[in-house]
């Protein structure tokens, strides 16, 4: 085997430009595969961190009547949880309401939250600092949609638990920026005690956000959704993107491997006398097959080395400055930052190297099998068909 690689190495270096053209095409596929997977992994990691910090926490404890995907369940989807079971939980109450910015009517979800909470990144401390009668927080996307800014007063209308309409002027005391559209679009945040007061829903909560120290125990009328369960949609989206990206991998790998395959076929055809000489000198046919297979494998090794020379600085640079797509995912309803930072794990890099090397080896072996059926005398004459 050592002899096979030594001969393959000398033959490839002797081929000159042809060798480096094949290695260059394969190295491009190698770098693109790592880049795309790193970008998807970076997006996934960043989205999970943002989702945990802004919305999911360590899980949600929901009232059994509340369904996050059913707006009609908001009316009755709330209940009271014993005080001794609320440790490490942040209560959130949801009610439907309307606002009237600049003479327009907009439906919103009015969410009450504990202003002293530390579980989520929402700047709820601004609610405590404000001296307004009805202070509220909104996200940047909501502010742009309603065309309001910090300090603006907006007319708010809601219904209490008896179905009676009421209205008041609320003051926007803070506008926060987030990559998580589910805490921004169409939502107003206020103190949960204030919301309970104006809706006559004393001690009522729609769901709780768990902190890292929360330990769940089964509770009647409440069910717990784990962090992994809340991440399921984001995880499925990432998996879908990876599957769609595999089409790109296949195209690029096919181009690189096709170049190697054609080179091997042509090489075997043109080097028949060399093959016959190897056999005449005492090498078995399968030893000669190993030589030509090793040549194909070394294309992939050269490709990895070449790809590392230009790929490492490029990928490192992109991982530091990030990649901007000119927009974030809020418009599409997904968690995606405006600038994403690729993550290149060792598993991704070494896994890609293994795939490239194995693929090149198999593609090189396929045409090399013909050598095992060659007649050495005919090969020396260069007359093998």
C-alpha cells in the first residue's frame, strides 16, 4: 500500500496542471459544503439562543384551556396556580384588544408580565421606572407597523372578563429590538397586575415561562411544554434547509468527481504500456488497481489541502464579521438575525473530509477495475481495448 501511494504521488505531480485543476474543482465543492453547513448551524444556534432568551425560557407551563395556535382559546385559556408552585416561574396573561394609532384600528394581543422578571430579555424594568398611568412596551416591528415611537400615547380598547368594553390611553415607555417575531408583531406588553386589574382577572395567568432553576411537577389543569418541544418548529425548518442544501452538494460533488472519473478513464487508456510494465515487473493486477485508486484518493487529499489554503481565511473571516442578508426573519415569521455568524465544528469539517475522500476513492476505483481484466502482453503493446 505504501508503494501504491508513492507511485500515485509521483504520477500526480508529473501530471502537472491537470492534477491541480481536478483538485481545484473538488476543493471548491469541499469549501462550499463546509460553508453552507456552517451557516445553517450558525443560524440554528443563534435562533435557539434568541428563542430561549426572548420567548421560550426553560419551557412553558400552559393552562389546559389555552392553545397557542388557537386565538379563540385566549378568552377562556387562563387559570390560577397555587403560589407555592410558582417558584422560578414568570406569569404571563394574554388578552385580545385593539389600538387606535393615528385614527386607525389595529387588533393586538395585550400581554401582562411581571415587571421584575429576569427570565426573559424583555426590558420590563421600564414599566416600573415609568410614571405613566398605563405604561406599555412594544417591539420595533410593532412600532413601525403602528407608526409610533417612545413617549407616544395610544388609545387602547379591551374587554373585561364579563365582556364589558373599556378603553384608556396607554403610553409607550420603551421599544425593544429582537430577532424573535413572536414577542414583537401585534403585541403590547404591560404589567400583569395592571392587566389583571383592568380585566377583573385577579390572580389569573395564561401561561408561565420557566427559568433555568425550575423543576416541573405534574399539576392539575396545567401542562408543561419543554424547551425542546418549543424549539421543534425551528428545528424542522433547519432540517429542511439542510435537505434542500444537499442538492447543491450533490451538484458540486458530481462536477468534481466527474472530473476525476474522466481523468482516470483517460489515464488508464493512455497508460496501458505503463500498466503492462508494472505487471511485467511482478506487480499483480490488483496491486496496479490500488495504484490507480490511490491516485484518485490523492486528488481528494490535494483538494483538502488546497481548500484549506484559501478556505480557512475566508471562512474564518465570515465567521467573525457575519453575513448580512439585508433583512431579518421577522417579516417571514421566523427567528433569523439580520447578520448571521457561521459555526464550523470539528465534526462538520472532518465529516466533510471523510465524505470527499471516500467519494473520490470510489469514483477512482470504478474505472481502475478494468486493469484487473487486462492482458499484460496486450497492455505492453498498448493494444488493450
